[in-house]
C-alpha cells in the first residue's frame, strides 16, 4: 500500500474573506484561554485533569465503570472498594498513559490526514467548509477549556482561604503553589518522615 501524497493546499481556491471573522473569534478565544492558564499556579494540573477526564469518558464508551472522582481519589491514595473498581480505574489510567504517549509522538511524527485530504480535493469548496469547521471547533474548545480553568481557579482560591484559616501557617500558600507536582507525589509515596 502506497501512502497518499496530497496535492499542495489550493490557496487560490480558498475564499479567505468569509474566514476572517472566524479567525478573529478563534484568536480572542485562544487569547482568553491563554490568559486564564497564566492565572493558574501550575497549568499542567489542569491539562492533566482534562486528560484524565477524556480517559474516563472514552473508557466509559467501552464499558468501564469508574468516575473521574474515583480516579482522583485512587491517585490521592484512597483504595477503591472491589476488585472490579480497581481494574476499571487501572484501565482509565492506562488509557491516560496512552493519550500522553500519543501526545509525545505527535511532537516527532506528522499527523496523518490522508483520508480527509482525499475527500477535500474531490469536493468543490470543501476546503473552506473544513477550515470554517476547524476554526469553529477551536473556538468552542478554547471557550470550554477556559471555563473549566476558571472554575478550577475558583476552587483553588477557596481552598487557599480554607487552608490558611485552618493552618494559620505562613507556609500554607507556598505548599499549595508548589510548581513541582512530582515532588509532592514522591513525598506522599515516601510516607511520613521519621
């Protein structure tokens, strides 16, 4: 089987004028999302949560019966009740690991769009439709992710206040703002120091 080698993008057939408004929407949405992420002490935590949520949703389609809450509790050290629940959670964690592996692969390999490119070359005006669809999808994704990040910031702010009020410690906020999440995880695994 020979790989499909697409023709060059037919820029002369793409009507760019109708796409200008969509480009503006995408730019605004992505800029807003970027600004929200900059407000997070550790944006990787949000991205990790979103990847885990995607793993839960995709695994649910395959019959896995565990929630995002179940996975987060398990990662926090709570042992799930029942062997089936433990297996479901492990399956979700495996799926998340595969997603992260695929993300890493995309940095070194090109994304394969052969089927889509064949279809786009066959239909008149298909490029404009596809570009418009893609821009709309980017806009909606950025808006949704910005809303999630904003909710996480609110939870973080509430947690910060509660921790400071409870501990009355000058070190409470620096602990919460710990940039190196893996350090916190390794400390948790080591257990209390003696």
